[in-house]
C-alpha cells in the first residue's frame, strides 16, 4: 500500500533529478521562455503545469480507486486563502520582475545562467526577511480566510472528486485551445535556439 | 519547426513539446506522492537552508526566531528531503542542458535590459518570490503544482493571483 512515506536522501534525490530533468527539457530554465507566458506569446508554462496537475490528480484518484493508495494519506495544503492570495501575488510579481520562480531558478542556474544565481540569493534573502518580520501581522495574514471545514472542494463544498477532475480536464483543454490561439497570433513560441542565445 | 531551428545550431536540441513535458512532469509528481506522501517543492529548500545556515551563524537568534525556531528544534534541517530534492533538481537540469547542447554560461537578460538592471531585477524578483512563498506556505511548484494535484482549494487561489499579478507586473516592468 502506498504512500511509502519515504523521506530519505535517495527518495529526495530521485524525485529531484527527474523534476530538474523535465523542467530543463520543458524550457523552464530560460527566463525568456518563462516570462513569455505572462506576455501571452508562449503558453508552455500553463500547458505543462495544467497537464501535470491533471495527470497527477487523475493518477492519485485511480490509485485510491484500486486500493493501492491509502485515503487521506497525501499532503494537501491548508485552505488559508488570504495567505495563498497574497503569497501568489508576490510570487507572480517576483516571477514577472526576475524571470524565474524558486524551482525554475535552480534549472536556470544549472543550464548556465548566472542571473538565476542572483535570483536564488534573492529568494534566500526574502525567506530571511520573512523570518525576521515574522510577528503578529504576518501570523494574522497566514490565518485569515482560513476554511476550517477542510482543504479540498470535495471536503468543503461536497463536490465529488470525479467532478473536480472533470472540471480540471475542461480547464486543461481550454488552456491548450486558447493558449495555442494566442501563440498563433503572437510572435511565435520561444525555441531552444532562442532560449540558449538569451534575451535580446 | 520554425526558421531559427531549421537554420540554427544543430547541436541545440529543441525543447519537449508542452504536452509531452506536462505528462512527464505529472508522472514525476505522481511518483513523488507515492514515495514521500507529499509533492514536489522548491522554496521549502530555501527555508531549510536559511534555518540551517542561521543555526550555524547565529544559533541564539535562530532558535529564538518565531518562524525558524521550531524548524531547528531537532537540529539543522539541512539534509531534509526537500534539500536533497533541490540538489537533485540541480543535477537533473545540468544533465538535461548538457546532453541537449543547451548549457551556456551567460547572464541572461544582460543584453536586453543591461547588466546592472538585470542584477537588480533578479535580486528584487527573488526577494519577492521568497517572501511571498513563505506567506503562502509554498511556491509555484510546492503550492501551485503539487497543491493543485492534491486538489487543494488554496492552490487554485494561489495560481489565479500568481497569474493575474504576473501579467499585470510584466506590463509595468521589463524583467528580462
């Protein structure tokens, strides 16, 4: 029965190596490619993310359905909606200004980008800054709009899980449909050649 | 295939198509859940690093800190699953970039916005992302990707605000 709850070195390294390998191959080491999502000219970020979300979510559901995965055994983020909103806005702003997010900056550095190293220094400073300023204000921000009834749409609003998955499937098709439409209208997606040459 | 790839450096292999990359990422994420009971992440490794380095450099202040203190109660969090995972990300990205001819040492963005401006942008951007990830309790991978795969409500709130703010700010500031 899964999960194995293996939080050792080999488990971490294995998952990380595969994650980094896929991130770089998707083009997510390049700040040009990543930023193009917000300019709506290259939708790779949302296409890849939504596909991955649907594949993993359906996989988890199927594993539970056939009894291979224990119910309620997987970590679900707490439904602290204010924190998610404010934090999401700040990570989005940082992504737009710096061209990376914390994970993709590691892929950027290890495909040779020194600007990604500066971004990583910024992430460490931002984390330190948060710890320094951690007090009543940040605590109340993290506790605001907290849904006490549960963390998923199924727990809180009684939406059956297959219905949630079906909605995600529709959203995935919409991302590909509208994304590709925007890509055809724009200057074209960022190729590996262009990404390696760097921003111009 | 577009013109620049046809006539460009043949050593540089194209990126995977988004659908293929997305399926691969989804399977890696599923494997991670099955092995560790949680998803992939990135900013958590930064937190563990800050807590671990803080414990070395300023043990008193780190133990007394309201946020980092509980994390170092049982010793340094360097060596946690998340720190091994991020080391793995570095190795995986390096192998991918090298084998596809896409490894090039550069300051990406130096040509488009200038070196000083690019350094400031990445430092400020990193700071905002690091601070924001601590408020949200995760970043694009830990909360946005993994949280959404676990069907967490907060993950979708995070993604909506991430996208809306990113689009807005990218219109006001030329990042790269």
